[in-house]
């Protein structure tokens, strides 16, 4: 729990929470102990997202255990009806057995009507699975949660738990589908309707087996990655670049190109390229990482969302502002689907969206996102944190460009006070904030004089007009880097040139190696075809 307060990579769903727990040597069955410990933490408000994810994970895992037993007694012809009935009992406010679907699939409905209605009615009424109710399912979930996870739900229904902990039913449906292999129709589901069930038989498209397996990896390459990360933290970017390139070659040889570790290496190489100023190379590497992550993890996986976020940053740095905006909107939509609008990742995305819209001079929409980011930053990082000060400063710059100097002064004063308390008055950030505050004060005085001159009606008086600054692309890019947690290490001119040359040379070597492997695979394929002929 202390790591979740300080670690920038916060969990977003059950998979990332499970991965974080396993990395620290804790089994998932101790989720109940984690939730009980969370209630004792003083800063539990900052960990509310961890609490929501943990409770959702207990509910879905318990429902998965019940679902396995539930499906054993289902006839093969009634699989879709049984699955839709189980989902209705779990997530819908109405749990009636659907006799037919809505008007969305008329051809399938017509085929269904050709069947024998009497046989269908007997099948539904005489089956054990059809007698399951929402109350009975929730009772079983509470029993399983108590027996396996040692966590007690004090609510009388799942709807009460969802309302109490601000859970999303669409997020619960996603988790249930991932853990059980259910594939449902892509459409809008209305969970709150009491007169009509949310799911019908036609909504269940397929069921896939979910098999646990070991993921192949290379221990030597993993050791190189650890050495590279240590070298980069010490400022030895050249050594880190060489080690990551070696690890990428090893991972590709052992695991193949479509592998999580290969994506990680591409991601790290993209970050180093971006730090070195090679925006085109960083964009290409990050694009490969994002495409691979889509294929391996899925388009709605938290890591894919993170790749979209960094790809948007690199697109903005390369001048592709509209593409950056589209990627950020896409990442925010997927985050809302996975966890909802109350999460630290939403604060990061809202800050980035506000800055990109500020560059496009969409001030009103930019302020809307930045205010939301300020509220979430205060909740999850504290009102006295440097991230909260950064949110105040960004709002001040937007208000200044809009001409609302009073609000700009208000936010910059808050940022200046936080900087003084956190890093002292002699730090560079505090000095820059004080200088900006002084300039804002002068501009506010000039604006007030201009307003007084206009209202006084004295044409003889001369007052200089106030200046409304235009958004600077370079300054906004610096703010985006701070939002994403990217810091630049100062290098000498010679070191910078050497690293750029080394990066380009290694990129050529990697492309030649990839071409050789492709040609080799083509040669093997041609040889096998000749043998078959």
C-alpha cells in the first residue's frame, strides 16, 4: 500500500493489481487482508482507486468460481441462454429469462422462431441454471469471498456494493468476460432497466478457453534491462542504450518479435531517443511498441493505454498536434471504460488534453479538462504536492492567455506557496514561480489601468494596452514532459553528438538484422515448398 502511494505506475484493473501484488510476493487470496489494512491507513482517501479495484476483483473472482460450477449442468444447446441469464443475475437490475432478443438481429430472431416453442419452454423451465436468482448469486458470492479471500461484504445486494464504492457495471462486465472467456455483442447495454434484462441470448457470441501458461522469457536479457535502467538513472545514457539494444536482440531471438519484453525494450529505446532529441526515431519505436501491445495485450489493456499516452506526447513533439489530440481522447475513453473517471491516470490524461487544447487556443475546453485534473491531483497526490502545484501553474497560464488575470494570480499564488514549502525559496522552481507571479501582477495592474481609462472617458490619458500571450509550443511541450514524468539530463555538446551517432548506428544495425531474419525465414519457406513439390 505504501508503494501504491509513491509508485507512478498505479494499477488500473484486476490484471495490473494482480501483477503488482505478485511482484511483491503476495498471493491474490490475501486481497481481504489488504482491504482490511487499507482501512487503517491514514491516507486511505488517496488509495480509494486501489480499494475499488480490489473489491471488484474479489466480486469477479468469486463469480468466476460460481460460474464454473454453474456451467457444468448446462445443456450444450442452452449455453448462450445460460450465460446471458448468469450475467443478468450478476449485473442487470432485471433477471428474467429472455425468450427472444431485441430488434437488433432480426435474421437470427426469425431463425429462432422456427424452432419448437414447446421444446424451448421445457428446456428453460426444467433446467437448474434457469432457477438462479440475483439474491442467490449474491449470497454465493459473499460466501465464496468470506471462505477464500476472508473478506466480508455487509451489503444486501451487488447494486448496493456498486453504489457504495462507486463501481462501474461495464468495468465489471469487462473483467468477467476476460476471466471467463465470454464474448458478447458490441453494443450499448442498459443495466438499470428493471422491466427488461440487459442481456439476451443473442448477446453471447462465443466462449473461449482461458488457460494459464508460463510466458517465455530470457533471464540474461532481463539482467541486461536491469543494468540498463541503473545506467540511465546514473546518467550514463550511452551504456544504457547499448544494454537495451542487446536485450532487444536477445528477447527477439528467444521469445519472438510479438512479446511483452520486446515491447518493453522498444518503449525504453523510444524514451531514450526522445530524451536525445530524436523525435522521429522515438515516434517510430513507440508506434511499434503500441501496435505490438495492441496485438499482445489487447486494445483496452492499461499498458496499451500508457503506450497511447506516450505516443501522443511524441506526436506533439513532432508537430502532429491533431494526431496527438486523437490519441489522448482514445486513451481517455479506454481509461473510462476500464476504471471510470475517478483515477490518477485520468488526472494525467486531463492535464495533457488541457495542454494540447491550449496549444490549439481552445481555452474553454482546455480549462474544463484542467479543472478536473486539478481536483483529481488534489485527491490522489495531496493539496501540498508538487504535482498539485504544477496543475495550478498550468491553469494560471491558460487564464493569463484568456485575459483573466485575477484567476491566474490566484492559481499561481497557490503554486508559489507549495513550491516554497516543498523545495524552499532558493530553488529554481520557486524562483521561476515568483518571477511569473510578479509578471502576472504587473499585467493585472496594466489591465486595471486600461479599464479605468476606458470608463473614465478621458481621451488625453495614455495607457499601454495589456498583453495576452499566445501559447508557445516549446513551453507547452515542457509542461507535457513534466506531466508524463520525463526529465532531461544535461549533457555536453560532444556527449550529445556521440549519443546521437550511436543511436542512429544501432538503429541501422537493428534494421539490417531484422531484414536478414525476414530473408532467412523466406528462404526456409521457399526451401520447404520445393521439398513438398
